[in-house]
């Protein structure tokens, strides 16, 4: 479990090391000038203390941390930034707590309906627990990459690409939007919590059918769009024909028997539903010619 410690101020230790260094230099000068060999011992002790102090000095940059270890035992983590003095025998491992981006390369995965889909994502992550990141996983960067790809594959296999394949689907990859991104973020947090890492944001950056079926799926989407458009055209044409017959009958403009009504309906449907403009024909005879 992570333990936050606050080490000694490093500036005081740095000043003390300068004092020891000056003392050792003074002892060495006095030894040479006065021929007093006994001053060599305090000079060596002063130099040793100076070196130990320098070894215990650490600098922690903003949004960085140091994980301290003493002969294989976790001591604590330093998260404050500045110059500090720690036990010279501590091993200080550097970890960054800055927010980092990971662009998952485009993967080819089968969706829920078995269709090959190309999908990619962008992950924004940050180390939250330095102990877990340092000791619970061998390499937290590799762990994030591997688990992110696995989470994206799992998400893709759980949903259809769109409603064309699964008409009863409430949520699809193409139309899911923020909900799909939220599910991906939750999946990643569950997988990366063991490494002390949290996900700030996860978004799908690329989504398309695989090349081998992209053409067929495009034709299918176009056919569905054409059918839907035709349905609306026919629905509107029927309403217009119904209105025309109702107005002709209501205003007593012309009397039509059932046969002529059927012919009129047929002509109007051809005009309203046809793809090309109708060619007018002028009837110079009676209505029944």
C-alpha cells in the first residue's frame, strides 16, 4: 500500500555538506603545512560525510514522485517537489505522475455479429498509486498498452457495428457515442486498477468496416437508404392522391366513376413516384376518349 513520506529539507543538508567539505580541505591544508598526520583522519571522515550527504540528496520535479526502497523493503513515496535529503542507503526510483496519452493502433476485431471491424482509440491515463505502479507490475507502460488493446477488443466484440446487422440493438458502436466511450473507460479502469493507474478519458478515434467487407456494407447501407426514401415518397404520394380525390369530389369539379378514379390514381402515382419528370399529354377529346 502506498505510504507518503516527507523527507528532510535538502538545503540544510546541502549547507552541512559544504561545511564538511570546507573542514576536510582545512584539515588537509593544515596537515601539509604543519606536518600533523593526525589531521588526515578527521579530513577523511569529513569527506566521507560530505559524500554520504550528497548521495542522499534528491530533486523531485513537479508532477513526479520518488519511490524509496531500503534493501528490498518499501519505505515510502515522496510526492512533494523540491530538494530533499533522504537516507543515503535508500534506492530512489523515479516515477512520473503527469497525464499521458496512449494512441491504440487500429485493430481488426469481429463485432457482435461476426463482421470484421477496424477500430482504434485514444487513452488519457495517469499514475495514482506509486507503490502499485512500481511493485505490482513489471512494466507499467507495457501493462497499460496490453490491457488497453484487450479492453478495446472486448468492447468491440460486445456490440454490433450498427443497426443494419442487429435491428434490435439499443446501443451500437457507430451510434453509441459518449456511452461507448464511457463503457471503454470503465473497462480500462477495472483492468488498470491493479497497477495503480486511473483513466482520465477514453475515446474511439477510428471506426470502420474492414476493407474486405467495406464495399458490400456500403452497398447495403445505400440500399437501405433508398428503400427508406421510397417508403416516404410513396407515403406522401398516397396522401396527395387522397387529398386530390377528396377536393375534386367536395368542390364538384368533375364526376368520376370508379374506373376513372382508378385511372387517375394510377396516373398520379406514376407522376409523384417517378424518378423522371412526367411528359404532359393534352387530351383534345372528351374525358372518355
